[in-house]
C-alpha cells in the first residue's frame, strides 16, 4: 500500500498503526496520523510547536475526549477519511514535489478535508488552523494573509534540495559556514572560489542538514532562501520600485528570525537597481548586515570578488570570507563515487569504480581551463548521454514510424468502407509495431567503458586518444615522407621530436625550422597538424611587426578600446592540444619576440584579463629564412647568421633547431617528372622560369599546375 510514498512516510503510517494499538483504538484515523507526525522532528512539527501544539498536549486531549478501549484489536483498519487524506496527499505531491510525499502534504490534506477527530481536537485547544494552513501552504508567517514577497521571488532551499544526496569532501567549509552563522557579529559567510568548485553545493548541503536536524540547536528551525538579483530587479519599471521591493523583503526577513538569505553571484548586487538617481542593492543591505538584523550567505567567484566587493570596503568588512579550494584528484574521485548512483538511476547505465578513476585522471590531465568537480561531473553526464544515444536505432525507428502512419491511413479507409475485418488486421499489425518500438527504445542497463570516455574526450578536445602512440607517429612519418621532398634529415629530426612530445604530453615542444624559402618548412608543420587532427593556429609574423601587435595575441589592456574583444591565444584555452605555427619569426616586433620568449621559457602567458594560458600541451613550430640572406664580408656560418638575427637566450629556449637544406636538382627533376602531365614542357624551361634556387619548390608547383591545366578556349563571338 505504501510503495508510492517512500520509506520515511511509510514509517509514519506504521507509527500511526502502533499508536492506535497502544491506545487500543479499533481503527487508524486522522488523529493517529497527526500523532505520528508530531512524534518526529519535521517541518510540520516545528510549525505546530510555534502555535503551542506538541505530541503530549495532543495525546492528552485525545485520551480525554475519546478515551481508551479495554479490548485490543489485531486488525488494522483505516477510516475512509484517512484513506482520502492519503490519496489527496499523493496528488498534491505529484503536482508540487515530483511525486514525493512529505509530512507537509499529509498534514495539508488533513486540514483540507476539514473534518475528523484531529481537526476537532485542534479546535478544542484553540489552535489557529487557518494561520497554520496559510503558513504551510503559502509560506506565510504568523497571522498574515498575504504571500511573502521573499517566497514569491526566492527559492526555499529547504524544500527543493534532495535529502538523499550529500555533498562530499567539504566538511571544513560547511563547518566554517555554520560557525560564521552562529557568531554574534559578522555572521554573514561569503564563499569565494573558482567557477565550478561547489560553492552552491555547500549551501545546499547546509539546507539538507537543517532538514535532518544535524546542526546546532540555534540553526535547527532556520530556512535558507536563495534570492536571485535578476528576479528581484525583474518587473521594476519605475524609479523606486526596486528599492521598495528589496526593503519589503528585508523587513520580512527581520520579522521572521528563522530565515537565512542566500545570494548566489552576490557581486551582481553591487550594480543591481543602481539606475540614475537611485542606490544599489548593496547600499540598502549594508546597514542591516552591519547591525546583524539579517543573516546572509553569499557566493561569488574569486575574480568577481576582487573586482567588485573587495573594492567596496564598507561591504567587504560585513562578510566573513571562506575560500573554497578546488578539490584534488582523490577528493574528486570520492565526490563522483558518491553521486554515481544518481546518474546510474537517471541514465539507466552502470558506472564502475574503475571508469570513475580513469575519467578523473583523464580530465585532470587534459582539461585545464575549468575546475573540478564541475568539469568531471559535466563530462560524466555527457558520456552517459552518448552511451544512451548509441543504444537507440534511430534509422530503424524512423522506418517503423512511417509504416505506422501508412497502417493508420489504411485502417481509417477500411473503417470508412465498413470493412471491419480488414481494419482489425491492420490494428493487430499496428500493435505489433508498437511493441517493436517499445523493445527498441527500452531502457536497457548498459555500462560505460574506457573507450566511451576516450571517445568523448577526443570529440571535446580534438586530440587523438584512441590511437596507439606508435600508430600516430607512423602516420606522421608517412604523411611527411609522401609530401615533403629532399629533406630526409630534417624530417627525421621532426619525427624524433614528435615522438618525444607524444611520450611527454605535459611538456611544451618548441622547434625552430630554419632554411631557404620554398623547401617545405611550413608544409611540414601543416602535415604534422593534419596527422594529429589537432587545432591549427598559424601566425604570419609579417602581420606582427608593430609594437601594438602583441595585443592581438593576448588582448588589449584594461581601459583601452578593444578590451572586451577576443584575442588569438584564447583558442589555446579551449583547445590546449594545439599546433602553433609562427611563420617567418625574424619579421616579428621585439615585443612579440619577448612574449614568445616567456612562452618558451615558462610554458604559459597571462592574458590582459589576468587568465593564465597554458602552453605545456602545445607544439610550437617557428620558421625562419635568415640563412637566405646574403652574408656580409667573409661570414659563411649559418649558425652565425642565426646568432646575429636572434639573441642567444631566445635560441636557447628551443627544444631543437632543425635546418632545411636547399633542394637539389635531382629532387626537382623527380618532382617534375611525377607531377607534370603536359609533355610539351621541359624541366629546364620550368626550372628557369621558377627560379628554383631563389624560391625553392613553391614557384615550380605553381608553374606545373598552370601547364597541366592549359586547354584551348574558344572565345564566343
């Protein structure tokens, strides 16, 4: 009978039966249900206690009015009234609480019935039933008949949080919040930390503990209401409306001592409502926070805190700062192991402990621009959804749906012609197709594998994780040897360095490719990028020869035009495994060279907004044509030419300097023979026109393409 009501409510019914047995009454009625509710510490009990009604008072009055029987009855009978109350509570819970019945739903259903012994006893005790009903049904306080503005705009966390969930690994921070709320002064905790570290989850856990009574006595009757500034400002068209609404909410909180305000993204209240000639929300709240009239919990990111609240010293000193650090890999594993049951039930997928460990390690290694546990939970949810999608045969479903539509039309035509036997045949076929659809979309429990995790990571980050490292290096080698000619020694060095990079993914690879124009330096980098399927960023340094060019890479400083614009290295934040090609580095401005000097040395750079851009997973290739310049005097050494162009500290930062040699005539001949289809043109003619000694293979490619595409074109007259 109690399958739909949950364990807690089933225990309430069992307790009501026991009370009936102890009082030796012949039936279980509304009075026994109310006694069962009053025997536990819950929301209804706390409200009734404030009106002077408790378990002992009600039991004494019940015995005085009804008395006790001398005969015990083993049969458990529920009165028709109690059955109606139970059914009504379930309907109310389906509409307002996702089907989960609580003591509040049972008690409200009891009051709404308006009759029964429980109601009569409360009236005989002069209990204000109407006020109790209003307070529980509409969140009213005392004898008020108007719904509180706070509960219209805010969200009661005590009601919305799930009591089955638990925030793991935040004991220290939760204790700090509780300690702050118990203080006489500065009893307003402010949680700051990176986005996604679990600041809001800490407050939800506090609400959960209040529901279960796992807090000091001073906090047991408290209600945490989350107030959003967007909802507060919404609908205030005229000057003064916002201030009036906020002041009204503050008065409601002061009158009801049991309310704790929770303002998420609290930095937004600095400018909320601050139109011309008006004061903002922070200015209105300051005096109440200072006097301790209200208790307020705030949450914001570290960056926003220092931008807004920290600068307003009068507001900053009214809060007790609690820093929420990002959990390490071990704590993140514990968090995911604690919540995996919820994801298994939601997605109907089995998640093993080994998969959780693999997921945390991979996310910690590859995703650097977000914080745990949010980034790991986000990816776990995505992987579960991807596995579910794989289990559904969408193509087959579409064909069956088309067949169903055709059958329905045939059935309608048969009925119209009064051919009911044929219509019944179509109906049977239709039923079979519906069963087939049900089997195809049936929620079958599957499990997540490491391959599913790697596929999701690969798609999200654009890095080849499923391939074997040896297969990847063979692919790079094959593509380079097929498309780059006459540079065996240089290609061998590139392959060796790429193998080192695959073995040491968390270390920056930086190569300087030096040599004449048109010998395959840039082309080599492009084929490495294609082989890895990596995000490719090409920077031509002829576009970065001004002092202000550095702003295009890391953004414009605050206070200047373009501060909010995007910058090129922002792409590295989103795709940490990028291939960066810096073409013709000798043309760059010294400020740009100094920026790259820092990147090659430290492996990171700080953008104009203060964000750290990590280059440890990137591969940086720089090309230079300095050996192509004519030497002055008797200097013939190529390394000397590099040393004259770049500083020793800059050259010393590279993992390797690879020299591309000029292309020999045999290589040019072989390339021409392989690619030239127009037999009327000789190699000597092409070599002379292409000036291969000066431009390498670049001009030769263009000429071959031109002669291969030559056809007679008849000009229409």
